[in-house]
């Protein structure tokens, strides 16, 4: 007689160990929950099936925010990068962004070991087949082997594995990323439970052999010499000096002709591809069709690590047949004799339409079930990790009986992303952009710790050492700003002579040091030539914070005033039981959209497409009368 398998009990179960799953698992364990992380393949923990990099515009800010809240991605990339670059240095602070080339194998290994060492976390290989649900409440999961695991909270972070299918030319087969197993049974089970499902598509370029590249025909792209890290805990002296360069090359008219002549073999044009692709990361065949007037497109040759010959061809995502991929590559400068190591491919997968989620990332359909990452319709490792952190925090809070945790649009880019998803939904793979954040001047990469560290500390995921370091930094900045406000520069001959030597306009009246620093041409080091140095020496990062605070004071003040006005609407909560059909004066479209999204606050309602200011006023009056 076979003994029935006895179910094991955990507080939180996380399904999938990509970038979202890793953050969700670590944070729930660090908050004191007994957590189980189940993944199809332990060799793909925190794997990078697409580009071997972390960060970039908006995304780099998210990594800083994850770190400020106590997450892991920033620390992990700071220990495994091969190149670091600050982007948009010639622009304002609101759009500057850090980007790192990763050693993808080292990144995976270090994150896996971090998970293995976490005391309250169990890491296990297994394929989840079904969710265990009773009376609308999640109870656990069941794997393909029949094993059952019980928990009060479950977080689904399945990436592109849900009914994943890889496409190369006319070939289409069931697969997750990088030829891993697809999760078919779970995808079907989610449909049976009643979730609305969409079909999305993403893609990846071919990987080529480094030794087959003629680098003399390409442009070198070195890393920065000035130290920069994603994590606020990383030390300046640990900055990697011997970095691995990337290389730049371009498509040309021959490349474009090859693609145009083979569009009849391109899956996205023949009907083989059914899923909706990413607008901001199109395949090369899509670029050639959509931007037919462009003579060339940039391609970055990015090493996948220090101990591999594989080079990622950034900008050449494709699902064209193998012979066409090789012909395209060999038409490009530096790649005449190139060897393909892995083919580019497209992958289609299922997503849960995100309007079915609360701002905590809990599903509205099943209590205690959370989703994070590409299952919610996003693209990118950073977007996934940010969602994983929030889903993990809320899954743990539900078990611990604590209040839900929601980041507002004015708090973080993570808050912008989640609000966009749950309020507006998405019809295509969602990508974070700086233009999506109306408060981007205060949501900068340099002040993520000042915005979020206190929240992370209160949640119990920012350790005491990090908190003390943050307090010292914060106090030094505040004290120096106060000091600069009290120090005066008088229009003496000596002062104006010094100003003249610097080539600047003299002062006519006595002004504070802060007023002098507001001048566009003056930096903090210039200012120190006129005033005593502070008692405690400031770091470069602290000086940067002071300069931005002073020089952008007027713009920051206006932004904060807008946020204060919106706060009144954020505080007006809408009861879950509200019957929008009973509010006759609401416009028909508004009623339909409000019923679909079920916003939690008036502010969220105001951001729904199709709900206009008149509808918000009517809703506000209705809620007041009801109260």
C-alpha cells in the first residue's frame, strides 16, 4: 500500500525563481515568514535569458529603489558586473541612469547562493501544476509529482514560462526561455479559475562567438572610470577598475535588403507569431518595416561574462530562420566571418491581465494569491524585481497580520509601474520609461535612499547597519544645507576678485551661500573657496545631493505642491462594495471602466482612461452623501 504524500506547510510560497521570484522569496523570509521558493530548474535561478545587463533609463532607478527598500538586485549586480556606465550625464538629474553589464553566470550563481543561505527560505526544484483554492482563498500549490505544499500566501512569478512557445522561422515548439520547460498545466489551471488571460511575445537576438568578430571594424564602448554602484551599501573603493568593454556596430543597406527579401519567412509577418510584441524593444525585422527611412540601426556587442566567448548582439532581436540570421550577421561591419553560438528566437507566453490585481499585487479573484513580473504583462528584469519585492512584502504582511504596503506614484518608479498596470492595464509588454513618471524630478536615482530607506527599515528588511549609515548621510546633508543658508557672501573687493578669477559675474549685494550656489555656473567646490569647509567632510554623493536640492529647489517645490494637492484624493477610499451602476449621473463609459478596475481611492479612479473630472466630482459627492 502506498503511503499518501503528507503536505508540508509554509507561510509563503513563491512559484518561479526569476528576478521577481528571488526578491519575493528573500523579502518574505527576511520579514520572518517561513518561505518556499519552487522553480522549474535550479540552474536558471535569476537567469538572464535576454540581455546580460541591469539598469538603464528608469530601470536603473528601480534597481536603486529595490536596494533602498532592502532588496537584493543592486547588491548582486555590484558584485558581478563587468562594466558600469552612467547614462545621460549631459542631461538633467531626472533622467540620469546607471547601467551595468553583467557576468550573467556569476549573477545567477551568486543570487542562487544568497537564496540558499537565507535561514527561513527553502529553495526547491519542482513544476507547479495546480493552485489549491478553498472558498476564494489560496491554500497552497500542487506539483507535477503530486506533492502538495500549503501556505496562506502564494506569489506567482512565472516569467515567460506560462504556456511558453519558442519560434524560429517555421519552427514552433513548447518551451520556456532558453529551452527550459514550459509551464502548461498551471497556465490552463489559471484559465479554469476564471482569470482573463492575454498572449504576449518577446524575443532575443543571436549570440555569436567573440573570436570570430573583427573588433577593429567596430567602436569600443568602455566603462566609466568614476566609481558608481547600484547599492547604497557598496563601497567606492571596491569599484572595478579593469572593466570589460562593449562594442558598437551598425546595420547597413545590405542588411536591410536581406531582411526585406526574407519577410515572407518572418514568423511575425506570416502569422506564426500570435502574441503581441514589445513596442519599445522591436525585432530587427519590425524595425526595418516600421522605420524604412533609416539608413542604419545601432547594434551593441555585449559580452555575456568573463569566462565565456558568447557575445549578445543587442538590437538584433529576431525570429527569422537560421540561414537568414547568419546572412544578416555577416553583412554587418566586423561580423563578416562571424559564428553563431545560439540562434535568436521569439517566445510567446500567457499573462494575467493586470486590471485583475490590487495595488498590493494581490489578485481580486483569489485572496492571498499574488502575481509579479512578466506574468503581469511587463518586460525587463528590473520591472520584474520591483514587482516581486512589493508582492513578497504584501504576501508576508498578510501572513503576519500587518497592513498592506503600497507605493504611490510620488514615492517611486515602482509605484508608477504598479499603478499603471492595475489602473490602466496594458495591451502589450509594458516597459518603464522616464516619461511615464509625472514626478520624475523627485524620483531620481540619486535620492532613492532618501525616499525609501525609512519605509524599508519600518518593514524590517533594511538592517540596522544600513539604517545607521543612511541616518549619518541624511543628517550631514541636512546640516550642510542649514549651514549654507546662514553663511553670507558680501560684495567686498576680495570676494569679487575671487569671483572674477573664476570667470563669473560679481555680486552686488550680500547673499547667502545657498543663493550663490543656485547660480548655474557655480558648483559646491567653487563655493568652498568663499566659505569655511564643513566640520565633517562630505562625500561626492552627499555633495551631489546638496547641489541638486539647491539648484532645482523651485522645480522641486512645485512638484511637491502638486503631490500635496493629490494627497486629498489619495486619502479618499472607495468601499469595495460600491455599486457604480446605482450612480445614475456617471457617464456610461466611466461606469463600465470603474466596474472593471474597481479602484481603491479617488486618486486611482481619476487616472482611469475614460473617467473624466466630472465623473470624479459626482463620485466624490456620492461618497460624501453615503458617509
